[in-house]
């Protein structure tokens, strides 16, 4: 009972932050769903030992939690990442993602609209714990004329405010990708600069990749290492298509064409990019 009351108090703080910031009904509604979603996630946590001793637990989940515990200890001892309660418990959300994020830009711009929060600072997205709410937000922004990306996110960091659990949304990922994710999220807990999303993600990505490779090599997991490296090579190819497309759009948006001409050229660039992306 005391634990649940503590979680509830923490979530009340999240909603109070919206009121203190002077937000309207929409802002308070957003913070309320964030508080409710965070509360549900934290309340669902179970110690690894409790999960392992549960006769209903599948053997492959027991094995994977042991691997994560070993990775967690490696991250603390070798990578000097935080030795707190993060990723030492498991939560089954029974849904395909932890949160859904919505990113929007004006129709002829590459600069995302920023959203500022008391803890995270200003970031180029908003996150929702329910897919329907995220979809409604994305629809509203599209109707207003923005370009919108709606993405399912398997994991995220509370930046040290809570002990984030291992989730069923990613626990059975291929081992290299899973190791990269956990090292990435632990890196956010070690260092996070409010309002600088580009630095935060670049830093955590570097730590995640270096940490995953070091752990796989140290444990002699050569097959998993090779599979993860092949996956990363494919990601690099896909990323090159996206970066080239971004460069084309930036040149177009900064150019002299009238708005109608830019919109038509934009459609051609995106169609060509989709064809290249599928071909990779």
C-alpha cells in the first residue's frame, strides 16, 4: 500500500507541474494521461526473482532476464553507468509499445515543433501512453496542415526520476539490439541536458552501441554480435536514404520556387525516397 501511495504521489506531481506552468485544459489532459500511464507502468513492476519463481513464467523469459541482469551488472562495473534500480524489474504491459510519440513540422519546413516540459526541457515530440490518444493528436495536427510522424516506442527513460523496468515490449528482442537499448537508456540516466535532444540522443546512441559490443564480446556471443552488426549495417543504409532526402528537401524549402511548386517538388522527392527505401 505504501509503495502504491508513493507512486501516486509522484504522478500527482506531474499533473501539478502542468497547473503550475499555467497550461489550459489540453495541457492538463496531456499531463494527466502521462501521470496515469507512468503510474500503471511502475505499478506493474515485479522483481526478476519473483518472475523467475513464478511457475507461469516461460523458460525463455527466465533465460532472458538472467541475461539482462548480467548485462546490467556489466554496464555498472565496466561502463560506469548508474547503479540504481533501473532495469532490475520486469513489467508486462500487454500492448505493442510503451508509448506513442507524435512529431510534427510545418508543411514546408524541417524544423519540428517543440514542446517544453518541466523535467525534460524542450523536445521535438509529445508522448502518449495510449495509441488512440496519439492517433487523435496526429490527426488534429494533420488537419491543421502539418507533416506528422506517429511512432510506436518500445522503451523510454524517465531520466532517473523512477526505476524504469524491463518491458514485455522489448524483452525478447535480438540480444544485440536489446543490449544496445538498455545501455542507451541507462546512459540517459547518467547524463541528460534538458532542451538538447540532439546531444542527448547522440550521446546515448554512442554509449548504447559501444556498451552492447563490449558486452557481447566479453561474453563470447559471436553469433549475436554478427547478427546485430548486420542489422546496424542495414540501418545505416536506410539512414543514408533518409539523410539524402532531408538534404534534398532542405534545398527545396530554401529555394526560390513558389509554394505550389515546392509542394509539387516535395511530393516527387518523397515518392522517390520511398522507392529507394523499399529497395534497400
